[in-house]
C-alpha cells in the first residue's frame, strides 16, 4: 500500500496541492448536486481503480492513486458545502486507504457507504491473501457487496451488517430481478453474499449468518455454440498475413483455437512460458492455477512467424514479456483481443456470432468428436469439475443426431 502524497499534507479546503493540475474547463455543476451523486461518482472511480488495493507494482499503485485523488479533489472542490469542511489530509504517514476515508469524511459522506468500509475491505483481503482468488473475482465480489450496502442504506436505513436479515436479502434480490438482472448474474450476487456473511459470522462480527438459508437460483443450462471444422478453417485462412498486424492476429487466433485458451490466459501468455521444442505453453487460469497446454503444429508455425518478424517491431523500451503486444508496446487487453476476433470474423463472412470463447468451445467439441478422452479435455481446459466439461458431450450428441437425421434414409 502506498503512502499518502506529501503534497496533500497541508491541503486547505478549496486549494490545489502542488503537483496536481485541475481541469482547464471545469464542468458547470448545478448547485443542487446531491450527496448521492457525489457518492456514486467516487464509488465508480474506486471500482474502476480497485487495483490500488492489491496491485503489486508500487509505482503503478502510487500513480493511479494520485490520478484518482486529483480528480476527486477537482470535483469535490466545486461541490456545495465543501469549503465549510475541515482539511482532510493532515498526516503524510497515513496509507492511501486512510486518505480515501478522510476524503469521505471531508465530503460529509457516511463511512458505511464507502467502498473501503472495514468489513468489506477485510473480506476482499481475505479472498486475495488466504483464498488466492483472482483479481477479477475480487472486483466482481466487491462490486456486488458495495451495491448491496448502498441499497440497504438507501432503502432500509441499515448502516451495518448486524441489521441485515434474510427477508432484507430476499427483497434486494427480488428488486434486482425486477430490474432485469439475469439468473446467472443474481447467482453471482447470492454467492458473494453467502461467503461474505459466512466470513463475518466466523469472525464473530455478527451473531448469526442471515444468508445461511439462502438458496441459489436455478440456471438453465444452454449448450455452447461452436464453429464446425470447415468454418474454423475459413476463419483462419481469411486473415491477411500481409496486412498490418496480420501475423500477430493470425498467431493469436490460431493459439486460441489450438489450445482452447481463455481470453485472459491469452492476454497474459508470456514468452518465458512458451516452449517451442515441447510445443507447450504454461498459462495461469482461474484462481491463479497454472497448467501446461499443448500447442498445435500450425499454431507454432504462426507464432514463430509473428515472433521473428512482427513482434520485434512492436517492442518498446517499457515493453514486458507478454507474447502479444499492442501498437504501443504494451500487452493487448482482453477488450482489444475481442475486437480483433470480431473484425476478422466479419471479414471471413461467417454468419455466426464469433467471439474468443467460441473458439474454446470449438476446440473442446472438435477434440471430443475426434475421440479424445473427456478427462484429458478437462485437464487442457483447466476445469476444476468434470461436470463443466461434460456439457460438450451433449453438443457432440446433438451433432450426431443432426447427421443421422440428414443422412439416414428412415430418419
């Protein structure tokens, strides 16, 4: 955790600290701006930069935190009632989290509405340190708990975890369902609430777990969409290798299909984890679990062409060892990979909705259809439970029935 910037140590209400630049043309804010709007903007900013709570790079932590505080000061300095409050940055030795709490106090916002409320913050640290869960899961869980805390405060005037009961939770879930939230999204919220209150009960923060009897919503299982082998071939061959970043895009999509990687695993794949001789790549999947995945011959050839010709041109002084780099020399984001796959699918003339995970589904289905063992497929996909992999057996059976109906004379 980084320490509070020294420039904030003598900050007075309405003043701009040295090293922080206010926007040139501040937006015209109406005088009737409410505290709820202030809270929403700050909460959104914190969710977007939630990496400051557990990020490993100290300099990146401090930089992101300073940018966040800059924007918060610029916004709060123009809000009604700000100039009547006391200075909030009085101690340069306090942590970034403590400084954010003082910002909330200065804005006269109740601490229970704050993202850094002690019990939620303690629980997120528990997920990160003791459970070793991924950052994406931490952010998703944190967002669910924050939304629930805000709803309780606004609708039920409940400002602590001891006031939460099973009827309150049920009413909140019903409200989210009426708002159009899908069953799978509600299930994620239910899981977050159950493990959160179980954690508080184990610590003795609450006497009884209100979510203990909460049932998980039933979710309809949909068969995953796939491309057939001819469509995959059409997709891959349509990529123009002479176009800008054509070698990179071809290698990337070849690897997605050849190894069945998740999009996050592809984005984080590193040079030191790829073995050309053995034709395997080591990837880190959900829950920070690592596994070795074989890479096909054609994918290796595409990777070799990209690494020898195109990647050296993308490398910048601050580039890291990720395999796939952007124009700026940084690693490709998952959103950018999604865009690239969609772009090439449109150019290939495929009618289906093609996205990166569709290639993972196709990888597993084609392996199963050609006689691969289900346990081997489970290992390559990184599924913790075989039941997750078994969905591909239904896809294969559906394909066999379609073939039977099409070609059997008495089908």
